[in-house]
């Protein structure tokens, strides 16, 4: 399922110079200090995780004084110079996968060993530095690496590679589509839409541009336009990437049946392990949203059978286990996830499970997870990504309420999606501004999207404004739809509903 996640400012090139024909420093395999980068590809996951955790520790002690400098320190700690120089190592057989024409496609990279594919592209570009197609593919591969490894430090590398491709062959649709994907990854959805439109003028059948265009319209809250874009993409390039987006557009409108049917057809056509894992996880997420935990666990099992390290499936399985009552397995699973990639979603979920468990030391453990969210968002900002939506959602319940409201307002100024409407409503609520919050809570639920968190937030806000009837309706709807939507939120919804029933 496409990212449900926005930096509206255009991406800024590192400089305005046209690159020379010599390979950029990002493929030399050495850092500026002369040392080899780790495995030729920058720091490994353990180094990234350790750096984020060190930054989180420092953030807890010095947040008030050093917030402004946190992003820079994190970038230096995590990338170890990778932003500036990158690296490459000969990965043996993988190097032979790239032809002189740059035949290795982004799809091939996504379905195989991404690190080895990137190393192969880098080796090829040292020999053929004017191969604009391979520069475009390398840029897209960096974007994919940032997504799959939770490493926003790859975004500046992607930007430079894509810029090189455009400099060598202005207007080539591969690079323009890659720039669209990069802008979307950085949550610059207006920029993503503009780049996708430019790519599609050059090649109306570019699959990546078609898909990114749908993603951008969804994230901007332009759902009618997104539905039309999904129909167009389905006509031009039917396939798994388009099917999953088509399904999500229908889910956002409350049409769960169509979304499920489309995803099931996509899964039946999937053969590559990466495709099976991706589509099965999307089905698992859809089932979990409807409170169908047994079904969700079955889909996640299929995803993990195809790829036992697929992070979204591991996270989804843990959430379904928690909702099913198997908290021990859920905690263990999320601990494994955040040990590899400390991303905001699983960090908050794990923190809430600790809080709900309430054993000795659990409150401190939960605080550690929430501090790591701050560290990750600082790292993402250093990579050029906008993190206001993530900040608003995490800070409203587990951080600085005023910062949550600032971030939510900033995000709403950029885009009007159901997710930003819900985030702004909840941020206003935690700041005691429920009358202002209510219109946004209503807007978040207006499309028919079946999301228990949105319903819970609306019910709580309605209760605070004195609308007890509306509060009962929406709190009950949240619990009927997905009674395990959040370890803490579901408990609070049940308590509020019980109090309301007692007051009738």
C-alpha cells in the first residue's frame, strides 16, 4: 500500500553547477578523510541505529538547548560522511547485472539485493559516467534504500544522481520520474506531482510517474483527482504497483470490498518474493483496519514466508498480535523491528505497549521510544524530508502539545488530506481547543474511510464540546470497527464510552 504519509518547498540541488563527466564523489568508495565507507555503501544498520539512539539520549538531556543543532549532529553521526561521498564495493556477481546501456531497472533492484544492485550501478558508472539511464536508476535505488532501511541520509545522494541524469539528458522521463519519487519520499507532494506530470509529458506510460502521481494526489487530499489518476494508470500500465494504489484510493472512500478484491487479484498475479510480501502486507493492513485480526495474521504470515525480513509485515504482525491479546509476542516483535530500524510508527506502538503493560521500568522504556521518535525526525529533516505530520501525531500524545499544534498547522497549510485533518483536530484537542478541533475531526471522517483512530478522536472531541450523542456514536463505532486499534487509545475509548452510557 502506498505511503500514508510533506515538505512543500521545492528540493534544492546541492549546487547549481552542471556536473562534469567524471563519476561523482558518491561512487568513489572513499570518504573525504580517505577511509573506506562501511561495506562501500555508507554506515550499516547497526551504526545507524546506534547513532539515532545516542542522539535520543542527548536529546532527552539537552532538548531545550540543542534542538536546532540536533539534525546536523544526527546527519554527521549516522551518515559517517555518506551524504558527502557515498561509497561502493565490488559485490562479485552482482556487478555483472548492469549492462553498458544501464539495463538494470528500478524494478529489478526492488526485487533483488538492493545493496548489491546499487554497488553494481556505481561500478558501472565509474566506467560509463555518461550513462544517464543508470544515473536515474541509481537515484531511484537510493530512494528505495532510504525507504526500506529507514535511512533518510540517502536522499541527498539520490538528488545528486538524478540531477546528474538530467544534466546529461535534459527531459529524460526516467530521471523526472525519479525526482517525483524523491520529492514524495521527502513529503514534498506538490513537487512530486509537478515532476510526475513532467515525466508523463515525455512518456505517458512511465509506471513510476503514474504511481507517484496517484500518491501525490492522495497525500494532497485530492481524492477525486487521485481516483481519476488511478483509472488512467490502470488503463496504461496495469500491474501490482498500480493495483495497490487503486485499492488504497477505494479504501479511503470507504469501499473496502473493492479494495480487498483488487489486492487479492494483485496477490494472485504476484510471483517475485518482494511483490508477494508487498501485496500480502497491504491485505494484512486492510484486514487489521477492519478488526479482522486472524485474517490479518494470515496475510502477514504469507508476506513473511516470501520475505522473512520485510519490515512492514513484521510491524503489522506485531500490531495484530497485540490486538489479539498476545502482548508478549507483540512486544518481542516490535523490539526486533525497532532494533533494526527505529522508525516513528513502531517506536510509538512499542512505547504504548510498554505503558499499557505497566511493569517495573516500563514507563522509562516507553519514554525511551518516544525520545527516539524525536531523534528520527531530526535525522529525516537533515536528509531534506518534512516530518511535520509525524511530529504532530507523536507529540500530541507523547511529547510537547504546543509543538504538536505547530507542526499540525504547518502541515495543514501544505495539504488537506484526511490524515492531516485528523492530526490537526487531535493537536487542537490536546491543547484544549475542542471547538476549533471539531470541524477538522468531522472532515477526517467525511470520506467514509474506515479508520478507528479517526473515529475515536472525533468521539473524544465531541464529548469535550458537549455532544454526548455524537461522542457515543463515534466511540462505539471505533471499538466496533477495530477494538484493538491502540493499546492506550482503545482503553481510553472504552472508559469514555462507559462513562457516557452511565450518564444517560
